[in-house]
C-alpha cells in the first residue's frame, strides 16, 4: 500500500477521533429528575351524633334482652334491649339483675354431691322511682337500645366455699309498663 494513502487515512482518523477529546467544558450536566409526591389527603372526620330513635320501654308490648359482653370479674355488662320486631327500646330504668356463682363441674370436690348443688348470688334492682333506690349503675350508650351496667361491690367468691372454682352467670330482667323480658341465665365470656 502506498505511504501517501496510509498517511492520509491516519490523518483523517485522527481528525475524526480527535474530536472526542477529554475536554469536559462543553459537557451538559443532567440533574436527576425531580419526583413530585402528591400530598396525602385524609378525609374529614365525621362526628355521628348519638342515635336517639327508638320506642320507649313503657310503650313496648314486648321486651327482648341480648347480652353483648359480660365481665365476670367486674360484673360489667353491655346489653341490647329491643322489642320482638328488633326496634330499639329507650328510657330503660326498671331492672332486676342477678349474678350467680356455680361450682365449676370440671373441678374436684371432697363432697361431690353437696358441692354440685350450691350456688351464690348477688342481686341489683331498680324500680325507676329514682336513682337513690337503685343498686348498680345502668347507663344508655350512644346507640339506641344499648346499655351498660356496672357495679362496684360484686363479690361472689367470698360467699362461696373456700378455694372453690366457680363459673359465673347473670340473669337480666328489664321491665316496662306493658311488658318485660323472660329471664334466662347467661354465662360469662
């Protein structure tokens, strides 16, 4: 090959590759893209007023009580009062509530026949005439027909045999002018 051609090829390749020098003066710096995070929108808090709709207990021709929770240690109850149609009953004031302690059938006893027959009770009543004649505290919740009942002096264990293992039950009777519910024993949670 001719030296002239080789020199020309070498010179032209230097010109072509020489344009990509290491001079960074003209290099554009690209910043990383800016990511815009949309703000978190929380919905406004809606305060629901208590439901006051319901039928007065004194106008109800039927009363049905459903126990929602029963804490045997404290005696606190949460229950629902409605009529046979499921409509909430309000203005509940008259009640008889009895707590029962029975021997635990799974526990052993030195006197098995006598052991299985005993029970202890503690009663609370209110005739609706005034809070002074009421024992225990019955309060309506924010939901129509739901009530809490609390006592401060429930002590079934001291009335039972020493070291007796007990199961706890409660009987609730709510009274209206026209009707009251059937009494049944309900076990603790």
